[in-house]
C-alpha cells in the first residue's frame, strides 16, 4: 500500500474536529448511492418496457413483410419457396390485408381485416393469449354454417360480440349493380377472441382464413404479400435487403424496425434523456465531495505542511486527497450498484407488494400497454453508469486536491 493511499484511508476513518465534514461525506456517499441506484432501476425498467413492447408488436406482426409494387401477388407459392431458401429465414406465410366495417346489432366498428393461412401462420406470428376459441377453427366450417372470424378482445367488447355470435362484415370495395356500387356484406361467426396485450391490435384486428378472405374481397388466388420470420430479429434489415436483391423488381420488403421506427426512436430518446436527468443526482453528490474535501484540506493544513516538510511532493499531496474523494465515490457507486440491481431484479415483486399494500395498480392494463412493470438489466448500461459516476467523482476531486498541493509549509506552520 502506498503511503498516499494509507493517509487517505486514515483521513476517512479519523474522527473530525468538525463533525460537519463527516456529515457531508456521508451525504456525498448517500447521494452517489441514490443516483447510481436510480439510474440502474430506471434504465432496467425502460429496457424491460422496450423489450416487452417489441415482443408484443412482433407477436402479431412478422419480422419482415414482402409485397409487390403492382399490388396483388398471384405467384406467392413460388415466391415463398425462394424466400425460404434465403439464409436466416425461418418460416413464411401469405397474408391478405384490407379495411372493413364490422356491424353487430346497432354497433359498428372499423377494423383491419387480415386473411391468414392457418397451416403456416402460427410458425410466423403469435396471437398472444386466446381468450376463447382457436385460430384453427377458421378452417373447415361444417356444411350449411357461416365462415369463421377471429377478433381482438377490445373489438369484441366494443361490438358486444361473444363466441359463436354472428357479425356482418362490410367491405368498401362494392359490388356493381344497376343501382350503382353496393357495399359487399357477408355474415361471419366468431370462432375465436384473442388478447395480444396491445390495445391497438386488440381493438382493430379481425382475422379470416385465406380462402374466405380471397372470396370476400374478390381476389381470386392472389394475396397482398408474404410475412417472413427470421432467426435473428436484429438482422431483419439485412435479410430483407437480401430477399429484395434475390427477387428483384417489383418486389419490396420492409422490416419490423422500419415499420415501428418512430415508436422505438422515441423510446431510445426517452432513455437517453432519463440518463442525463438522473445523472444530475450524481453531479449534486459530486459537489458535496468538493465541499467535503475543501473542508478537509482546511482542517488538515498543519498535516499537509508537515508532510511537505518531510519531503512529500505536491503530486503526492494531490494524490492523497484525490484518493480520498475517489474512495467516497467508489463506496457510493458500489452500494448504488448493489441496491439498484436488487430492486431491478425484483421490480415485479415490489410493484405487487405496493399494489397489495396500498390497493392501487402501478400500471393499469386499461391505460397502459402493459399490465406489469417489466425490468431487464442490461449490464452494458450498468458498466456505463459506473464509469460515468466514477468520472464525475474524479473530476470533483481535482480542485480541492490541486488547492492542497499548492499549500506553502512555511505559511501553514508560521503560528504553530
């Protein structure tokens, strides 16, 4: 152990003539602890929120969507075979997309109609939790019965629909008659109600089997496009570009990051802003370190003079007080990491405890996208927080340490 480090530890442990200096030191440690812990907890929750939101979005949507500039895609089976040969592609499924109105008794609601191939759709997308019925019930209706439709939980509430109820589906692509265009109307039976956990999807999506959707929208044997699932979601852009290159014009592909660019950009921006705001807590604690060290320097003036008289250099004196400040910063950062990680790993249990204790839900499911407070610790974020906290603490030690190193021994000992 170097003598500078030894003296720095002694100064920290020694009883102060001025108890106020020790109080400021403890406040500095507490401030850094709170700042580091708050940063870890908030960033973990935001990471969890982003991950959970991404999983919900990718539950109902595929990683890559392939479409044709000319509109309908008639050769979709051959195209599927070509796509599945591309490296990184896991599965594909055709889909049809359209806008319709759903009517039940006196209630009317707009919806996005999606035709799906029930034999392959579950390999690509996930409908979340089926409240009632199943996706497989869309196919093979018994003779004399109406075709099936699967709708979201919120849409079923808005229309007052339950399993086995009949709903009228109206398409704006009308049927030409002597009286002009008449909207295409067909009755469907609700064979399933899903809960994706995402309000926008649950309130606006309705699914038909591919065959029934083709008949209803008068598309023949064509589809709107092909949905693709990839092995690595973060390579979706690269794989989408590879599919476009292989198929050429008039095919074009969009990946999930492009389709949700604004949402995830907003989340990243919010995460950065929260990091900056919460770093101010550590900065305030750093000012306490400056105050404490200045007061220690004033208290230890005689010690500094004696050390210099014994041959200690200005660099050594500076090192003593820098080490003292860094030790305070390191203790606060270490405790903050422990406390922050303990809370971050148990956020759901803590939120449940608060809910049971005070009787209110932190994230009401009818207001937010999520029912539970998610948390996902990113160790790169934790490492960055530790580095930033220690840099701030190091910068806080520079002025008091430099001030101590400039002390003149003769002036300090003149009246001793």
